[in-house]
C-alpha cells in the first residue's frame, strides 16, 4: 500500500505545481461535457465515494457502494463554485485518503467492495486504491 500512497501523493503534488492561473477552469467544449472545474469536482466525488469504501472495508465485507458520476457533478454545482474552494476540498479529501491508506490494516487489503450498478463486481481494497490513482491521473491529464 505504501507504493500506492506515494504515487497518490506524487500525483497530487505534481498537479499542484502546474500554473493553475493559466487553466481556463470554466470553459466547456460542449454543454454536456465537463469543464476543467467540473473534472476536479468529479475527482472530489470520486474521493468521497472511495474514502467511504476504504473506511468501510476496514470492518465490512462485500458491501455495495456506487455513485452516478454525472448526477453528482450536476447536483454539486461545481461549475458555479470558486475554483480555490473546489481545489481546497479536493486536496483535503485526498489528504484524508492518504491518512487512511498509509495506516491501512494489512489483513484487510483483500476485502471486497461491490462497485457495480447492476451485476456484482467485487474489487479488493488494493485494487480500488490502485484504480483510484489511475483514475485521478487520467482526469488530471485532461486538465493540465
């Protein structure tokens, strides 16, 4: 888990080093596409859902926790939020995820969580953590 936590911390640090004032946070290519601000909002939603998964997996097995990404982004109104607040929330949530993962019980890394909307799709905590970092890197690459 230490490697995953280091990669997560490095990903966050690298993103925070870019010239954020040069990013057009509000521009949308098309109305149905997310702006850069909404992409960070989506990463906030992902952080919230995955933080719950990581915490609950320390004491539960095979529970189901899903989210509807487009609906969450719309309901959270990230497009109308101040970008500093959006980034601050994203940073704080990820610091908490790092705190949880760095102290994760070794004997719980293979606990499963169902992430599917329909058919059961069980993933281990370790897989979820690795996927979380990959997912974040993908979306941050869209912004930077």
